[in-house]
């Protein structure tokens, strides 16, 4: 059974489950684009169904417990989590409080009672949803305390936020209260993206390159080689190779060593009206040995979870190009995204196969199972053919030597360029056959 058939089957199951709501809305359901048009104009389905879907956060607490402890005069707190996320910290008065916002940290498993009993200077700890896409922890203080240290650092395979509070006078506390003005936490209203037409082999193909990690999230590190910096260098080299070849426009999700949230990377691709999205990585294994490049596409079993997480956290205008979902709830959004994947999934699979062949032909270096599938967040755009390229393993001395060699990287860039050229021609030909 093909990936498209499996996705279509799940879509039909969802549609049948929503049948009474669709009838109540008077929506006429057809196949293909007619179905999309009908769902686009219908009224909202009950939000109770969305609430029952168990939507997940971007990051989760790790098995290392959240710690809150009193020092001689102050308070220390550590929040370990599975990955780096955007965050901010500030104070509020009446009563004295310290507020921590995250995008997005799932607080499941937080021992609130244990934390409340662990400090005499923090009299209450609360955590939960702040607004869609953001969660919040609030520490209520027994007396005014100022923030003397707050930083997020690498912690095992994830990250940890460390917070230190020290006593201040009421006047000093009052002078520093209030949330900082940061663009990440502002509600931004964006124009709805224009409908995306499938590339037809005519005109430039828009390729979005996504150098993995960056900024506070360095990625894998071995012998002084840092994944975030290495992949940025390769992305710039690949961009030049594509531009020199002609027929491509190239957009980078980041062009310097800065942190870009995973969801924002997909949003950048949609704003660019991308025809192709390629995420670039070079992983490291804690155990075992592996060599060679691997190309990932979104796993079939991950598509439902991908749609759910996108529907939960994304700006509604960003979910599907040309479809305004701002007045629709998750249930409708999930159906529409499944429909989009019936076309996009086989295109992504063909893209991955072409990339594997191109990299292997150019470098001879591919993993024993070069095309794999997983639930990577950056592969979740339902309407953009996407692939994640693990160019090699930093944990492998052989791969590491290749990855830091400019000549080898130039060969790899050439292989990806040739793969994209081949895919563009074949993808346009398949689209023409479908139209006939």
C-alpha cells in the first residue's frame, strides 16, 4: 500500500468521524480540490474533538526532575528539558512573582506539590498553558527577590534553564517589573500566503535550505567540530552551487549562528513560497558506529502527530498556503492537512530517492539504509515536498574528516544540485500525467 493511499485512508476515516458535523454545516463533500473547497467554507466543528486528541508540546521535561532549593539568602532553580526552546523571564508585583514563559514546554510530570514544599522563599509554583504555542511557570515569592542569573545551557541530549534569585528591596523589585518587549512573544498578524501551484519545470524552483540547530542550540559536537556552524557553512556552499547552476532561487532559514525555532523554519519556507524544503544536519551517535549520508522523509505513522502538533502551535494563516483556517478548529485543519499530504508525500519520497542517488554518485558515501523515515518537526509541512539530509556522522572519524574537507563538501553540494535538477524534471512530468 502506497504512502498516499495510507494517508488518504486516514483522511477518509477522519471525514467519516466528522460526518454529523459536516452535515450540520451543510458542506458538500467531493473528492480532490472540490473537497478542499467544501471544507474551506464550512462552519467550525465542535472543539471537544480537538481537546481529546492529546496534542503534545514542542519540548518535554526530562527524567531529571525540576529542582527548587533555598540557598543561604536566595533561591536556585533548574528546569531540564528535551530540547532548546525560546524563553523569557520577568517579574510581576502584587504579589511578588517571577514568571517564566516557554515556546513550548510540556509541563506533564511536574511535581508541583514537591516544589511547593521545597522552598520557604517560594510559596507557590504553578505551571500550564499561557496561550496557544506558549506555556508559563509562575513562582510566587514570600518577599521581593531579583533575577541575578537566568540562562539555558546544554544538558545531556537536551537543555536546562538555570535560574538564580537573590533578595532585593521593594523599591528595586518595583523598578524591574514587567514583561520584556520581544517579537517572539508578540501576536503577529500575517497576510495569508497565496495558493501554491505545483512546480511544472518552467521558471525558477524555490529551494529553502535549513541549516540545523544554531545559536543556543549547537547540535552535535566532536573534536571541535560543531554541527550548527558546519551545516551553516555547507548551506551557504550549497546555495552558491544552486545559484551558479541556474534555474533555482534559494532561501536560508538562517544565515548566521542564531537560534531559529523549529516551527519558524517551516513558516519561513511557506513565506518564501517554497517548492522544496531541505534540512541539513550532521548527527553524532552516543553508541555504536555509523558512516555515510542519510536522507529522511516523514514517517507514515508520524503524519497524524505532525498534523496535530502543527494545528496546535502554528499561526492558522501558516498551516496551508492559500487556505484561511483562522476561524476553523483543529479537527477541520487536520482533515485539510491530510488531503494536502496525499499529493505531497509521494513527491517527498521521490525527492529523497533522488537525493540519495545524487549524493552517492557524487561522493560514494551513503549509509547502509540511505533513505529512512522519522517524525522530524521540520518535515511536517503538509504542502511542501521536504527532506532532511544527515550529511554524515560527526561521531565517525571518517565522516568527520570528509565533512571538514571543502572539496568533499563541494562534491556533496554538486550531488544534491544534480538530484534537485533530476527531481524537478521528473516531478513536472508526473504532474503533467496526472493532469491528463
